[in-house]
């Protein structure tokens, strides 16, 4: 029989009769009438096809079946009590849990270090899995709970997906330290005459900076298209190619290459990074705690 067809209150009656050994005392413990207890006992007997309790004198003596199920029933009841008592509470110092975070690889170096510093200090048994998810699947995975939160650029998602901006970044240019034509600054004409690297996980299509250039009727030459900014930074350090990328990640990826980081001579919208979660976890204590850690990492 499926649990959805069972009145779980019957098990509270079962446990009370077993503990008290009396219908009268069980009714007093549960603050129910004796007829209500007797009716519940009859339903239990039908459910298990067993008498469960047999009257001997003034006591109700349990049958072998009742004795075999009392501990699982008690454990289940205590588990429900603990769950109800803990509703609305989340203690990160005691909780054991894994959070799944959708995060594109370009953001990992920026997001994860401050976030994990905060989590490891507060929650020794909390684990975090940063995974890459197709953007078209974000809504379904957040709704299903297979993802706890997602961090990405501004996306056209439905209202059921809540969002909060956590990071605003500028666009910069990376140029090798001993570039023969560019030292300390760059103007738009020089930028357009140069050859460029476009780092993108997509097989084709323009970068954001190319869209802005096209609005002005301008175009640059992409000499290399690659998948990762780190590889592009290394190519910059060994060639005269230029790389356009977000400033926060540029400072991290460029540390071992010592390329010049220069302002982009073009007006560009900022790189706005958002935290996303589903409306059904808006008030979930553990999810709310995770969101707070992420937001505080960038304030």
C-alpha cells in the first residue's frame, strides 16, 4: 500500500498504546477520546491484518508483529518531530550538505575563492559543486532542485527565477609588456589596426565588443579564436595580438604573464554578473544562507 493512502496519525496512536499499554492512558496522552483511539486501533488492525494488541486483564499486550515494527515507527515519528522543529532553521556549523552551483568556467576564478573562504570558515561539512549547465536548462534544473543557484550574465529568464546583481565589471585590453607599438595606453585607431584574439566557448559568432564596434560601423580582425581566456593570455604574452576581456578575470589570469592591462578605447556596457535562484526556494533557510554568502563575497 502506498503511503499516500495511509493516515500517518494512526502511528502516533500505535506508539501511544504500545508505550502506555492501555487505550485509556493513550487517549489521555494524545488528548483524544477513548472511542477515537479505539477507532484508530481498528484501522491499524485492518491495515496490518493483525490484532497488534491483545487485552490481558487491564493491559494491552503487543503481538509479535507490533513488537517488530515499534522501533521503525518510533524512529519515523522522531524524525518527523525533528524536521518540524527545525523548519525555518539552518545551522551551517552543524549542517552536512552539498550545494550545486551553475557557474561558467570564466567566472570560477573570480567567484569561487572568496566564496569558499567564507564557507570553509563557517561550515566545515558543507560542500560546493560548481558545474556548467546549458543556459536553456537553467529554469528546469533550478525548478527541480538539481541546481541550488546559478551565476551568470544577465539572461532573459521567466519571473519564477529570482535574480540579484552581484558583480559589475569593466572591459579591458591585454597587450604584451614589450609590444612595439603599444605602451601604457591605446587609442581606437590603434585598436582597430591590431590583430585580435576572441575567447569564446561558442564555435562562431561575435564577441560583445564586436557588437559595439558594428553599431559604429567598425570592425576588427580576429586572428585567433580560442575557448579559454587563460590560453589567450599566454598567446598575448608571446605575440602582438590583443585580447579584450573582463577586468576582474584579466587581473587573475594575467598574473604569471605580466601583460599590460589597458582601458578599452570604446564605450562598452559593463559585464554584469547575476545570482539566480527559483522562487520555490526563496524562503528556504539553507538556500537563503548560500545566497547570503555569495552576495557578501562581493560587497
